[in-house]
C-alpha cells in the first residue's frame, strides 16, 4: 500500500548526498515532500507515476534495451522528434547527457557496474524513465 506521507528521516540518513540529487517520489506527492523535512535537504523532486515496465508519459512510451547492458544500451521513444537522455547514478548525480532523435545509442563502457536511472526529456517535460543495470 502506498502512502502519501513522506517517511521520517534523521539528520544522518542522507549525509554526504548532494542537495540537488534527483529524488523520485510517489505520484502527486512532490509538494508534500517539499513541505516536509525532505524539503530541508533536497530541492529536486520528480514524481513517479509509473505502473509497469512500459511507463507512459504524455502519451509517449520509452523502451530501453538490452537491460542489463554491458557497454551500450539503446533508447527508443514513440511519437517524439527530439529528446534529451539524462543518466543518473543511484545517488542522484547526473552523469551523462545525450540529445537524440529516433533511436539513441548510449555508450556506458566507461561507467562502473551498477544500477542507473535513465530519464528522457522532450520540450514538454519528462517522456519516460527507466532503471538500467550495467553488467
């Protein structure tokens, strides 16, 4: 069961994290998080309104494959002409930006193994996001 009340946090919970880390919160709760103790620590909240493997934003679908990936992965979005792909590490740090049209190839050969968060933006905002694992 999902709650709209942010979990209680202690001062040390996020020690060492950047205040502009990319924090994903449940759908329709960003203002609640901003008004809570979370808002005293972080400034950038993105709502996750997804429900499955092929999340839809603004009538657009994003597909990332292969997942897990080794050196490259591909991003495809339906119904867009141009997107910006941003890759974040699990601490919310932006580590890669790539502008793309159609199918985009993202080179991750220089990144360490682990989990990342890929977000696709169009002029209208976020069009999709996925977690990606690098083997």
